[in-house]
C-alpha cells in the first residue's frame, strides 16, 4: 500500500515499515522507529516481510482466541459445579461467572482484531 505525496518536483511514497508498521518514506534507508534496513530490500521482499508479520499477528490472535474459549468452557463448568460440598469455596460460582464473562469479552476482542487485520489487505 503506497500513498503518494507530490510537492512540485518532489514526489515520494509513504510506506509502512515491515518491522514495526510505522509510516516511513520509501527513500529512507533505515526505519527511524525500529531500525529496520529498508534500503537492503526491494519492494517485493518488503511486501513479503509485511505479509509474514501480519500472518504472525493473526496466528497469535488465534492462539489468544483459543485460550479464551478454554477459559470460557472452564468458567461455565465452574459455574455449574456443586461448590457447596467444599468448605471455604462458597464464592467460586461468582468467580467462575466473572471468568466466563471475561473470557467471552476477550474472545470477542480477539475475533474483532483478527477481522480488522484481515480487512487491511
């Protein structure tokens, strides 16, 4: 994705750094934020690097999503477990409900972030 700026004779493209995602000039040799060597790569390798970074982010978000699902299932199971038979565990149904709600919200946020990342192509 290139954004072109033209100021008379000066024209340069603003690209996203594959290392950190910040906006940087295509004329820059090094990213000012993360130090990624832009000058050492051609346009195709930069695009490949950005696509790989996006795939890594999606993979991490899918892992978070799966963990949220496991916590949700554990919270549901804890909510319906008979805690009355154990001494000192009278607050566990409420704790389990909080874990259930937290994990459900976490799942929704991870899912929304995956959707946004996939739409940015």
